[in-house]
C-alpha cells in the first residue's frame, strides 16, 4: 500500500514538472523569441466532452496577453493574431535590460460561447548564448508577420539566406512588421501584403553576394529601379538572389548589412567639476537678457486699431445723419428734412389725383360701364337698372349666366 502511494506521488510530481516545463520558455538576449498559441490545444478546455468522444471543434478563439499585475506586455514582447480562426503569436527580441523572469497571463476567449479560460506562460530572459557580430536585415515584401512566425516558414527563409551567406551558422535576431518601420497599409486586395523585415546574424563574415549590397553600382541600380513603375525587385549577380519560394524572395534594395564587430565608441561623458570655487575667484552669474520695452508693441496692437475704429464710426455717423438728401419746399424758404422717397410718394399721389380730375369730362369706355353687353354693344343707363349704381351685385356682363340670351329685352 505504501509503495502504491509512493508511485502515485512520484507520478503527480513528474506530471506537474512536465506541465511547468511546458509553460516555461527561455529567451536568450539578442535572439528572436517566438511562442505560438494553438487554438486546437484550448478547444478541449471549452468542450470537455470532446476529450472522451474524440470530437473536434472549430470555435473562434481570441487570445488576450499581458504581463502579470500589468495591463500590457513587456516592452520587448509583442502579440499578434489576425483572425479568431488563426493561431496567436508572442514574439520579440529581449535586450540586456530585459533579463529576468516574465510571467505572462493568457486569457483565452471563446467567441461562440463567450467562455474564458486562463493560462500562464513563464519566459526567462537569459544572457546571450552566442555572439553575432555580423548581422543583415532583409525585406520580404510578399509576406505578412503571421505567415513568417511559424517555424516552418522561418526554416525556409533561413535556408535561402544560408546559401547566399555561405554558412549554416545563422540565427534569427528579429522579425518585425513593415508597418513598424513606417510602411503604408496595403489595399485589402489579393496580392497586396504588408511586408516583413527579417534580421539574421552570424559569427562568420559576409559573403561576396552580401557585400555587393554596399557597392555604388548596387545603389545606382536601386535608384534607377525606383523610377521604373511596376518593378520592385532587382537581381544580384550569380545565384545570390535565388529563393525556393517566390513568397520568400528578398527585395535587395531595402536590405542592409549591420556590422557590429567594431562598434562605435560611445561619446565621452561630460566632465563634472567639484563645484567649489578656487581661492580668490568670484562667482559670475550668467547675464540676464536686456529689458524689453513693450510700449511700442502696445501702441501697434491696441492704440492704433482703437483710433481707426473711432474714425470709422465718426465717418459712418456723419454719412448717416448729416448727409441725408432733402427737397426744398415749394416756397423755397426752408429745406424739407423728409427723405426723398417720402416726397416722391407725395408728388405721385398729387399727380394721380390731378389726372383723375381731368378724366371726369372724357367719355368712359364701354367696357368699364356697368350693364354692358359685349355681343350687341348696348348699355343701359345706371339710373334705369334694377339695382343701385354703386351696388357691387350688378354683374358686368350679363351674358355670363346665359351666353345665348340677351340680358335685357330689346326695345
């Protein structure tokens, strides 16, 4: 019985150690770290029955990652996931100041059932394993960051560059999106990609193929290529620009070599004095700037605009009040201060009245008289009508009621 308990305890300890080992990763300083979050692993956590029956689910899953007790990831670590049906990736390159333990909390969200599951990843940043003084950064324009982070694609790119470099001792230093380098967001159309910058390093010096990137002829060809629309690639001499997959072809005009074998010396630190004056010296403070007279500015910005505004107001008041057009009275003694249009209305009214008085002695047209028959031309005197002369009920044309009958009997 005691032996069975001992075996069970040993099995539990081994299982726990295996889980801890699976959840712990090592990230050397100066080398690329990539951790892939597989959706298939977490599908069974949301569907425990699938473990028994062996069924496979394909639920959309979203990952949220952050450093423990912090809202965001460490500054050297990044996370990307293009679509809920794609795997997530934690990637980055730690530096010397990032050494230590990083506990990453992973929240898994099922977008179909809205269930959540928590996981923990421990990343230990250790000192660099090897030195890579010779580095090179290549631009792959037909790739996206999610398509390059899988290990299979990294191996394909590394094999192509190993043939160009002439060595197999290559390691990835960093992989970054072209958008992080100031690239433009491509159109959402097939054949348009964001582009990826891939940096690799080695202890071996550059090959002749890579040294051609620094020749003046290469820079001249790149300048000529930029002026030709539609062309984005340039081939290096020989077999330097070969690539097993067209998606992994490198744009050599955007590739650079980084030689860290002879780093530039840092600038000398400023010499700090003791801060104590020597005997017999006096402290001379820096001279303050000379005093400035703001009165001319005040005159130019306040007084002059104010005076101009007053002058404009006086001119407008003189035009509106003192320059009103008047008409002299007919006796010619005193001026009439009424406006010209009032006088015009008065004159027009007087003229209309005089014209009406002259019209009284003229025979009026028949069409203006009452009881006028348009067909016969006869009219009845107003005094012989059935209605008063000024009555508004007398129709002007009696034939409007019966067009074929005379309004009055003929005599």
